[in-house]
C-alpha cells in the first residue's frame, strides 16, 4: 500500500512527494516496513515523546527528514503499565536493533494464573502457551517490559540522532493553518513554526485531535469500568506470575510482580 503524505495528513505534506510504503503480510513476523521520500528534506513535527512518537521519528529520520518532538512533560514519564510485545511489534523493534535491550529489561513474567477464593490457581497460562492464529494463548507475552523502561530505551535510541530534536516542556498550542504548502503551528513557548507534516502521538486526550478532527472522530466511550494501579514492595511470598482473582460485584484483583 502506498500513501501520499498529503492525503494522510489532510494536506500537511503540501507539494512534497513524500510517500510512505508499507507491505503488510497476514503473518505478523513477515511484516516489512519501507519509508521512501522524494524531493526536498521534509520537516516533521511530532507531538508526544512516549512510545509511538520516538518510534516513528526513528524510521522517518532514516529518510533524511528533520523531526522535532515536543513533549508537555519536563522530562520522560516513567510511569505506566506493562507493555507486551507480540507479532508486528516484535518485528518493529527488531528492525530498530532494540530487541536485545528490551529483553534485558523484561519483567520475566512467567504467565497468567486465575486464582480461586481459596488462594490457589485453577487455570494457568504460561507465557510460552500454545499458539492461536500466530499469537500466544496467554495474556502474558514472553517479552514484557514496563512502559517507563521502554520509553527510556526509545529515547536513548533517538536522542543523539542529528535529524531528531526533543523539546520538553513544550506543546502544540494551536494549529494555525493547514494548506497545500505547510501546516503552521503555535507552540506553547510562543514560537510559530511551519512543517510539512504534524503527527499527533500525544495519547488519548490529544489536544491536536480534539482541535483538528471532527467531534465524532474523537470521543471517549464510557464502559463503566474503573481501574486503580499502585506500587507496593515485593514480598518473599511473591512469585513471577500474573495472578488474577475475580470477585463478586464485578471486582478483580490483578497483582503483577
């Protein structure tokens, strides 16, 4: 599949003949990604220095594009839940040469167990469990890393690239215009700049998407579910399994170590 950047960004790429080519196989491990660009050097602004933004910047920089990444936090955010790698996600980090480093920071979780009211497991799914449609049957992947650790690895892989610049404590305040020539934005520091492409990689509460896309395309569907996460010291009795206990009243306890 070929996508002209002008089309996927509603004109942000302007007259530049930037082409993103993706060959997607039905088998995730055979996924191939190729990004080609013809013409002047592209200037790209990415909002969000989490996971998607730096990963995209790494691939775009290989085309010779110049990428600015703005992040509203003053530093990398180390919080967040665990991230499992399966299928095409594994292929991407292999292409980036980061798989070994990610493995070294893996949580080493052995799998998932459902616990009964007696405190004993009644269903166990190893991270190496049988495959279903090419994916592990377990809720746990054999490659799992904390979000903060993954963010740090991606930042390390991109921060010294001559074509990538990070701007912490900075956000896109407003998209001023988006036409056939460029997308013009005002940043939170007062700077007004023009780019060929603006990428919103700033999470589900993205201000850019709320401002730029129709309301029906940016909405939150409340499923009536609430989750609370916190960190407690590891006990001697803890193991390396993700133990899930489902209680009456639609409650669940899911300690991860």
